[in-house]
C-alpha cells in the first residue's frame, strides 16, 4: 500500500494511471478525427486490475474494446512519428516492438526478443504502367508487387489464358510454351503464388509481368523476400486485366524502380509457464505494417486484441504453458513466424499443442471469418493438421453463444499460421477480410456495403485508427479471450492432454 495516506495500493494507482492514459489517448484521437468521445470509453471494473480472471465470465468482463483501441492509438502515434509506417526494419517497427515488450514485462510475462535478418523492400519512385499502343493510350492504375525487381521496358503484351480456359494460369512452365521472347506477360491471379508466375514468365523470356486480380478490387501482392529476380512485376484490377487481355495489338510500358537490401528485425515472444511446461498453447499476430501505411487494422487489430487478452490474463495460472507471439516481417513474406518455427529444436517443437492466428480482426466492412480447419467449405487448400477442426469449432461455439453469424475462410497461406500448419501443428484463428469484395448475401448477415472491399484501406496509407469496426473488433477480442483461456486450461480435445481442476470451458456470455 502506498504510504501517502490515500489508502490506495500500488496496483490501484497503476490501474488509475492506465485508465487516465486510455481516456487521454482516445480523446486526442477522436478530436483528431473530429468526433465526439463516446460514452462507452469507460474502463472495465477496477476489480479487473487485481483479480485472477480464471473463468470465461470473469475474463470477458475485463477484456475491453477500449483497451484494444488504446494499443491501436499508440501504434498510430508511433507511425505518425516515423513517416507514417511501422514496417519491419524501420524505427516505427522497433518502437512498436519495444511497446509490446514493455507491456508484457509489466504484466509479469517472461519476454524474449528474437532478432533475425530479412530483405527490406522499398519502392524508390512510383511505378509506371501505361498503354503505348493502340492509341489513344495512357496511364493504367497499378500497385507494384512487393519485392519486384527494377526495369523500364516497352513491349508487346501476351495474355495467358485465364480461368475457365486454364484454371492454373502461369503456374506451370508449359503455360509459356508459345510465349514470344521479349514480351510483357499478362496473367490472371490464382492457383499459385505470384512469385511462381513471375519466375515462369522470366524463364520463358518475358521482360515484365502484369498480374490482374481474379476478383473485384485492387491487387496488393507480394513476391516474397526470397524473390530476387531482375524483372518488374505489378498488379492491376480484374476489370483492367480483362480489358487489356481483349485489346488487339496491345503494347505497354512498365517502369519499376525498387530497392531490395539486407535488414534486421525481430519477433517478440511473451510466455507464462503453466503447470504443464511440455504442452504449449501459442497465440500470435504480426506486428509489422506495410511501408505504405501505419497498419492499424493490418495488423494493429490482431496485435492490440492479443495484448489486451494477455494483460487481462496476467494473474491466471494456466494448466498449459501460454506463449504469445508478435511476428516481424510478415509483410515481407511471413519471415518472422517461419524463422521462429525453423529455429526451434525438435524438443521444443514437439511441445507446441496448437497455434492461434489473428491477422485483421477489425475490418470496417467486416465478415466474421473463421479459418476452415476441417475443409468443410471445400474451397482452396485442404484441411489443417489434425486438431484444426476442433479449433474451428471452438470459435464457432463462441459465436453461437452470442448468436453471431460466421463463415469459413481458407488456409490460403497468406498469414503466419502457414509455417505451423506446414509442419503439422494444428492451427486456427479469425479474420475479418482484406481486399476481398463483400457480397449482397454477406450484407444481409453482417451489414456493411456490398461491392466494396472488406477493408477499403488494405495496404494503404489510410489504414489508420479510423479504419475500424468497433463491432467486429469488440466481438473478436472476446472470441480470442474465450478460446485462448479455454486452451490454456485444457487441450484434451486437441492432443488428449487433460487438465487438472474444474475449469469450465464454456460459460455463455451475459
């Protein structure tokens, strides 16, 4: 107890300081946005600061949307002070990592910083894509692929057959059997990575590659940090791609000016040892943004949510060891999570019971997506490793308790679960949508705007504090808390490891 005559203990003062900071931060952000601070900014009950949130009911009472938003506000402040970005290899990322580490240390977790090397990417000057024939031509809106090479070429264009004529366009070298050397390749997205398409095109003699989307909306793509070929690669919309593919005598200019250079960044890991140190439950979210913006939904939403959950679980004594991870260089091609998995010893790897991934959980035009662990949707990739179906059902259990509709989403390899599932670790998680387009049927279930991206600011400078759905973020923060605490106490349904005690894994929310 503080010796100042107030009767308040140090924990009480710490809670009051946190609450005051939260209100000050939110007030400044809402003022910046020209909005009124909502009444709902009140913090959870003061008891949350001191108690052991070892039941679902207690934890959900304390996991607070405004706590998540406080973290996002801090990331916005960091980006504002660092040229508008928190990309790996920048001061904005390093300060974000320091913030996470400090919060976790203050909450009593054992924090580890794991540095690693990666390749930084910079678009030095804006990419030029323009039609030079037939006339009248003109500039074409495009977004350079991350890790594209540099070049300035003007050449005839050869469009590869697109689905349904070819369901895997550009994915096999035989697709380029008749490709004229010295042409620019125009290829539909789908069925394999952008890097495979670009590599096959270059090997066939292409001097540039334009990839167009296979759904409505912009194409924000990455070739991955291991792509080091000297060819320009950019992305355009489906409508533009189809229009160009149907243009006889098409000639384009593609000019890319990029820089790929060695860099160093880090993962942040925070662990709470359980009674069972040989059974580890992992929860992760990528901490970096793209260079173009602050990344407050992608992925300040997932980062902020698991930070809030971890802090509210600070006094929980879990049955299983609980390990939170904030990954670096995800936007560079899942580098941080891959580095982590690849550097684990066989003994440590065998301890991981499951991995939960949270990448974009507050998209403004959201859908409540759950990763399809059992492949019941029959779309794209197959099921996750054994145990992934149970994780999917655990999230569905939560949504059903709230009468919230949900929808499956494929393990398409675009987030940090990939390294885990490729190595046989059960995985699952949540997603509220990126560049995909919301359908009219989805609007009937979740509201929002049909024909618009789930996140209209995906990979753009406008992915700021304002780029958010409180409804999605608040609901998903609770879902994350529910599933994390459930598995922290028992993974019997995943790997047969039984818990000791009387923890009840499901208590309907009030």
